[in-house]
């Protein structure tokens, strides 16, 4: 640009000396639109018609503007501005860019330039003479060689007036050095420039349009000169020859049109640029002009296409670019004139649905159960899970060479780095949770794989695939630019991947991607009895994950603490065998009646769930362990299967502490004729009746009353309560004094102790910051739920507030015992429950009362009544009499009189319409507790 200006100046000086005055008379008059201002005395004017239209460069007659700086490598060495050069150029730019003008021009002999005058508007008689205006402002010099023409004489007079008034470059109060720009042509650290502006829009002037998606600009007011590639798009550009230079002989469709489109809207316009990234020495960013985002406009006109790699760096607006491109595709504009949509049509049932996740596959798919019970396999759109590192992957992410086959015991979930971590993220986030699935595309069948229905899966409005990619636990699929078979949130996935790479997360960590070492005891059985069984038997409960359900009572567990897989059999029950499909040449096997129902029951409750198990022993072969399993709701799965009529009690359960629970559940299933007991007919031989009668004679029928003085310390929302023996009060106080003194003299190091579920620990109570004995009931991230065993209250604490309990304090039994209030039941209504619990708390909480154990319950809190030491009031019966709770009907002979009293109190409350009986009888005759 500066070279052209200096050449124009030299040519103008020569023309002034050589051209006769009559030359001006022969000047041609035309009109056009000012496209560009090269300097204070040279403009480029384009015609009003054509796309792109012809252009003409006009140098103002009889004047000379200060020279603008020249950047290094632009046809010579770097030069600086002459004083007032920028102000001269800016005066014309602000006045003329995009304006319609009338101009005269002629071409003197021996000159390469055309010289003339420019007027604003269509009529030079009424329009403003731009040459005279810039002279009047004192921003150019008037040539005074030779005999002046009339036009030249006018300019001389205007210059004299400017000098006299001290305007512009003729000012005596302005230091010329202050009118020279400090231009930063090159940047050693472009990333630092991006960080300085931090995504905020910066004012700029577009100086050159290389092609529709690449421009050069000055960032103001620092005058950083940058080459900018517009984020998210690419326009057709010129072809380069073998030397890397533009080959103007090859015409690229729509390249000129795209450049012209941008020039007419941006060239030498005031804009805002949002810098977003760097590509080599070029900047990447978004250009905002008065009518919006230029990238959107280009896409909407079909003059550009979206580019995934640069769209990933955009802070906002990627979705708008996709929408703009979609409009051009639908209208088949320009580059999309031959476009054919590849996305197949979906029916409404396939496209969008909501359901509950019931199973997670290895990091890229889930099974979702719909409201009608149907289960659909859903693949996550546009992402891939971690892969075998032995595979050779191409630049597009596709496997060019597959990994060699592994042995028959190969388990990719554990042996591929980060695969287990990815699966666990999905399992903990999705299992048994409701999700929304929106179909994006159907991946066709290939090789041995069927077609895949690929969805964007949302939970609570969050894209699950995006969460996976953001943690570095999945990678984005790379597509051809014209491939629409991708996620509707593809740009967000790419952006999340870039953040994961930047943060060195997951797959992108610099640490060695070691595989998860798992001891597979389903294959190697020899170590079960020797290495693992003793510790499992000693543990109260062991945490595990159910990885596979083979039948109603046979499962495969992963035990994180020991990092091992083991086959687990439910103790105490016998389940019908489920059917088995044909596999590895073994023919299919038909299942026993209700075997598949038992399998489904177990799968729905425990598959891929966190469970607790207590392991008792192994099977005869020593290949599987046998024990008890509790679901996350603390439900004994053996008992649940029996109660549902999907299993029967095995004789081996007779010695178990859960035998009575199992037998009661089986009796209820038989009575209800559930599943395997559908055709059950109870047979009672006569001789057995005699035996039962004889046995019944030995059962004590008298209720025993043995009052114990206690203090009720805690009441739960299920109407159980914790009580401390008054006689043991001094002993408890001594224990607490010693414990507090021990921790005061030897405070634990925060975070040094890692608790596990079931551990007996010391916990620092929030209310007084003192240490107490507690049992860990649940670990949730960095928090633990604990039960204070000497008081019965519960609390969730940071793990840092737990410490190992000194051995001297662990042998003493808990001072708080849990009981259930005998012969009463809470009402179903929540408000009624709260009222009953409030009344019970007012009566007994933190009070000294008398307790009598009415019935011992194996595996659960004993049933007890509470009495006022002075008035002998039975607090439970009083709650019934006040209409706050229901009387429970029980069949134990020794409790018959007490049950009758409670029932009578309930009838009286019902007759008086007290509390829960306000609107009449709320019970139903066929309710299970009244059968």
C-alpha cells in the first residue's frame, strides 16, 4: 500500500511538470463507490454494477499526502509514518468509504497513474470537493510547480488559509512526533496477545481482505497489525502454485464473490474483533460489524462452510453458524447448489424419548427402559470410548489397523486404560436415573456390527457425552466437512475436548496410562480360600459392584477394595434356573418356570449397582463365594426374592440369623400364592398338629414385665428410638472424659485416615467439635455418614473430621441401643407422621423413662414399650388413644392382652374422630396388617 502511494506521488509530480494545463479539460467524468482509501491522496473507486465490479485507482491532482508506514517484506524495508499520514488517511476513510462519489480523471503522458478530483454525491456541481476539503484541513500539501491552473490556484489559496489558521500539519502547538504511529507489525508471542484481550471485543479497522475468511487488521489503539482467520468458517480462496504463491490463472468458484462480499461490508470499516485462538502466526477470531457476525452472513449466503477445528475455539455462537449453514444447504445456495441431505428421516418414536437407564456398556452406550417396559440400546453421538492402545489410529480418529486379538480371558473394561474410569462415570451418573434421548443419526451396519442408533443423551439438561469428553474419558469422532451425520451438540463436544487436552485430563494426561490390575477369581479360583475368604468373613460388610447377573441367585461382583472379580451366590435360597442362549457351540437351554422372572427381578435391582455383601463361605468346588447381599436401600436380596415367590428357602439357611426373616417371607409368598407358589396347597398332617400343640404348651404365654430405667437420646422418622441405660450413665461419662482427653493431647492429622463403610471410628461432632465413637454407614465422595453409637444420632461429615479410634476405646459395647416402639404403626400421611413423631418426642426425648422389651426380633431392633416412672402411663398406648398412631395387630399369644388394650384405645379414638380418625376409618379391611 505504501509503495503504491509513493509511486503515485512520484508520478503525480512528473505529471504536474509535463502535462499541459489543457489536460484537465479533457478529463473524463464518472461515478462510483469508494472501496478503499490508500492514503491521504489516493483512493480506489469501484463501479456500481458487476460482481465483483471493475475498479479504478485515483490519485488526487495537485496535492501530496504524507507517506504511511510500510511493513517489512511488503516490497522493501520497514518505514515509519510521516507525521500526519494516519490522520490524513483517516480523514478520507471516515468521509468516503462506502460513499457514492463523482470523479474526474486523466492519465498524463509517461505516467502509470490516473489523476483527478472527487466529489461526494452524484453531482459535482453541488457535491463537496473532497480534494479541497482535505487541503482546507491542512492534511496534505499543494504542489506549486509551474503556472497554476484555476483548480490548482484554488487549492493554493485554501492551503494558505490552513497555514494561517494552524490547521492539521501546519499546527504550531502539536509535536510532529506525536503524529507518528508505533505499529507492531510482528508478534513473537501471539498467544499472549489473545490472553491480554481475554475474549473481549477490541476495536479494529480491516485493512485488507485476502479472501472471504482471511483479513488483515489494525487492533486499536495499540496498532497491533494482525492476520485474522475468521473462526468457524472457510471461504473459497485462490489456488497456490508450486512455489506457494497465488496462481491467478486458476479461477476458484465463488472465491471472488466471497472476497467481494466481505470487502463491501468490512474493508476499512470500524469493526470489533474477538480474538479466540492462534494458528501458527495467524490469529483466529470473530468479526462483529454493525449488522452482526460476518461469518453468519457468509454461511447464510452459501459463500462459506463451517470448519470444525476452528469452531471449537469459539467462546459462543457456534450453534448460530451451524444454523446459518443449514439455511444455505436447504436453499442450495452457491457452494451447496448440488447438496443432497444424507440424514435419513426418523419416525417420532425413534427420534425422541425419555426413559430410565438400566445398564451401561463400555463407555459409549447404555440400555434405556421406556415407560412401556421396552429396553432400547442407545449409543452416544459422535464420541468414542478409550481404545486398545495397540491399535493404529489415523488422523481422523478411525482405526487403520485393529489391535491384535487378546486371549479368551481378556476383559477390555479393566485392561484398556481409562475404560473402567469412563464406565464408572456413566454408572454413577446414570444407573436408575431418568434421561432424555434425542436421535441424531443412524450409523449403518458395517463388518460384523449392526446399525447403531446414536443419540444426544441428557440428564438434568446436561449432555452426558459432553461430560465424558470434558473429563478426557472419550474422544470426538472426526467427520468429513460435508457429513451431517453427527451430534446436534458436536461443536460443544469439540470445545470440551480442547479443554480436556489443555487441562491434561484423562486420556491426555502425561502420566503413564496404566491398566487397572484386577484379580479375576472367576478364572483363578485357587486364591479365594487362602487369600481373600478370611478377610471377607471377618468384615461386617464388604462393598462391591454387581457386574453381571447370570441368574436370580448367581452374580459376578467386582470388589474395589481388593480389586478382584468373584462369582457370588446368594445364601439361604434356591432359585429356579433361568434359560440360557446358545453360546460357543453349546446349545440353548430352556429355563425352569419363573427362572427368567427371577433373573429379571435381580437384574432390575442390583445390576451395576453399589451393594454390600457379607461372605460366609464358598461352594464345594471353591470356585464361588456364598453370602448375603443388601441393595442400596438396605434390602436383603435373598429375602426379597423369597417374598416375591421367585425363590424358596434352602435348608442351609436354618443356621443363619436371617432364617426367620426368610421363613416369614416364604409364608407370606405362599399365602399370596405368588409365582412359584401359584398352585401351592398347604397340607397339615394330623400328627404334626399334635406335635405343634405339644410344642405350644412349652411356649411361655405370660407377658414378662422387667422395667429398665433409660434415657431416650434419639428418635428416628420410622418411630424407632435409641436409649441409654441410666445405670450405665457414670460408665459412659468416664468413657467420654477419657476419649476427649486422649484426642486433646494427641490430636489426629486431618486427612491421614481413610475410613471404610462399617468401620468403628472417632468422629468430631459438628455441634461441639468434640470426638465421639461412631460407625461409618456410608461414604459419599469426600463425606461420610456416621452413627454415633453411644447416643444414636446420625450426621454427615467431611472425611477429614474422622480419625482412627484408639484400641482402648473400641472394645466397650455401644451405650445407645435401638428399639422399635411396640404394637404401633405410623399413619401413611406425611403430615400425620410428623405430628405423631413430634408428640412422641415431647413425651420421651431426653427424659428418664421405664422400658420393657416386649418381643425380641432377630436381625432387627427389639420391640419395646415406654412408661412414665411416676404415672405408669404407657406412652405408645397414649399415642394410640390420642389418635396419632395406629394399633398394630400381632398374633403372639403373650401379647394378646396388651394388643387388645391398644385396639380398644384405637376404637375409642376412632369413635371420637381424633387426629388421624377425623374423617373416619382410614384403614382397609384387606390391608396386610389386619388379615
